[in-house]
C-alpha cells in the first residue's frame, strides 16, 4: 500500500478544496473522489435547480479544483449504498417515533467505510476530508483519538463519533488546526473558485428541509397507514396530530393547537399513538440512556466518570456524570437538567481537553 497516496473526498465546497490543496503542498500523491449518493429526481425538494453536494455543479467544481491543482478526479456512484444505509434508516427512524441523525451514519458507513474500499482499490493508505476535526495517536493507550478542531464554531467532531479505530488510523484532517476564516483566506490566495462558496445548511437529501414532504413522497404506501392521534396536555386531549412520524421532541411550530401559551412536544408514545405536550419547563430532564455505543479515545467508561455531553450538533456541551456503562450502552446524569433530549439523536461524550470518549444513539431521557 502506497503510504504517500491519499484519497480526498471532494464535495465541491471550499473546505474539501483547501484540504486537497494543502495535501498537494505537503507532497502527497492526491486522488480526488466525489461521491454521488443521491439525485434531486429521486429525493425531490428542489425541482428548479440542483445545488449543494451531489449536484452537477458540485461535481464540476470539484473536478475544476483537481484540474487546477494537477491531480486526478473521479466521480463514484454510491447511490445504492446510500439508499440502503442512510435513507432507509432515516425513514424507519421517523416511522418509529425517533428523530434520526443521518450525517452520523453517512460518515461512518459511506464517507469512510465505502471510501476506504476505494482507497484499497487505488493502493492508497489514507483518506482525507474537509472536516474540522483533529485525529492523533495516543501511544499510552494504543488508540487513535478524535479531538475538537481549532475552530469551535465549525467543529464537526459531533458527527464523527461513529468512526472506528480502523477508519481513524487511515484518516487525515488537513483543516483541523485552522479556522473557517483562515480556510477561506487560503482559498483566495490559492485562486480556488470555491473560495466564496456558501456552506450547505440542510441535510443533503432533504434540500428544502421539509421532512414531512420527503416522507410522504418517499414512502406513500407506508404513510397511508399512519393514523391521526391525540394531542394530550396536562392529561386532557386538546387536539389531533397528523401522525407520529411528523413530530419531534421539543417541536413548537406546526402543532395547530392553542392553550393560551406556547407548548412543545414533550413525549411521543408510538404504541398509544399519543403525543404529549407541555410547557418549556417540561422539556428538561436529568438522565439520558444511550445504545449502539462506539468508543473512540478510550475503550470503556467508568461509573462516576465526569464528562462533557453534547446531544445535538449545535450543542455547546453540558457537564454530566456516567451512572452506568457497558460495552454497548451507557446512562449519564446531567449536572443541570438538559432541554429536549431526543430519542434517535446522537449523544457524544468529551473530556475537558476536547477529546471524544464515546458516542451513542439516544434511547430515552428521563
């Protein structure tokens, strides 16, 4: 295997463009790959044009960067794997009253595991992306560790907790020590056409950010079987909901009920087809249980261990204590009650130095 060859995942954005340029400057033998994982004809939501990742514009931009920097670029079709791994999970989670985090699954199963297979076929030791994260090796523990990037606003480690030790051992993050502003400055100096390109904000395959529209168009036969049910507030039925899949914990808008004050989705009971509503104070809970755990910088958690826990991408993190832990699950208690703990989302545990200890999928809060 060529120790100097690296496959760069190129989305057509400024981050992956600069990551590739920095690797070229460092003397690596770079090969660019853009992953085609879906198309607007299949997922809808942007009928008049294609933009963002996986669009023709993105592919052409990535290829233009590769041509400018002098390395080969290929577009690889991962639509089947993406469909079976990411989109089917996305639909299934909503149908089962959970709120999925497709980026976590995509990162582990598509952007890393599938891409590493391409790296093997191309005799490349490493893959690289434009994520804002830092990976390093701890000789004492013998583990590859994942750490917060230099840019706290753009740090993307939360969505990378699922990466295995094997994947991390072959990963380069050229932007880990840079800020977003610095990356755009470098892109300008390098004359890269993506320097001013805006960041993508939505889940890639739901470009209009309308999950209900996506579910109804994607699985019309399944959605036909979704039944209306009761909204319950303080033990009383106050209205009808459109169906369990169309709501998430903490939701306020689009409920269509009035009680004289703001109310939020507090709990979703799939078995009884009931959505419990409450005021904002009802959203706060002390405990969280997670499953499907992946250990990153450590190989286990200990009861009593102090951690910083994030339960969503934009979360700044809260102090918590490990109450129970085994090889595949853990329970933590927040020092201060946490708002809108949402089943299906990810919880990621950090230490005070910013290293990811472990992550998992939230089963419930209480």
